């Protein structure tokens, strides 16, 4: 197989260019899917709402979901979601939450769940009102043995 490579472009540069193009296409598709399923005004209102004011209310999960980036497209598109199983105040000088979450719906049996968990954790921990995100260890029971081993070895998340 012959691969056309622009003059002066190294193979690593070509791989990086293709990776950047694929990432941009995936980001655009995720944004499109999210836009199809959410009310932008409500999402903005939820993002602007302090999580500290909606603890233990029906608004808590929607407010958390509004803070998710591209992983939101996977959750919404595959019939999944998140649930707060426990929350505490994080230790420190600022008021922030220490969350223990669970996946709901179709996400429980999805082979992409390890990536979904990591995406949820990464996106939520960007919020200054969230100090830490961990996941309920009961979630591990929803994976088969191979899935459990994989997520424990390679997932950048903690179960408690």
C-alpha cells in the first residue's frame, strides 16, 4: 500500500494531523447530538446554578449533566445517565463536593463504560464546586469479569 504524504511532512506529523481531524469531527458530532436532545436555555440556566444550592433536590442530576462535555452525547444517545449515590463536603478551604456516582440505564452494560466513567469524572472535576468524583463499587458488579479487570487496571477512576 502506498500512502501519499505531503512533501516535508514526517509520518508522526501525518498521524497527528489525522488524529486532530478525527477529534474535531467527533467533537462536532457530539455537539450536534447534544444540541438535538437538550434545551439550550435550560442547560445554560443549570450550568449557572450553584451545585451547592441544589443538593438533594431533583435538580442535582440535571445540573451535573449540564456540566458534561462530549461524554454527554454518549450518555444521552445510548439511554444512560448518572445518579448520585453519596455526596459529602470535601476537606479544604473552599466549599466543594466529594461525589460518589453511579451509571444508570444502558450505560451499565456498555463496553464503552470505562471511557464514559473517565469522561464524567474529568468533566465534572473541572467545576470548582466539585473537588472529587468517584464511583460506587456496586457499579463493578454490572461488568463481566473481563470488563471489571479492564476498568480496574486501565480506568482512571476510583471505586468506593
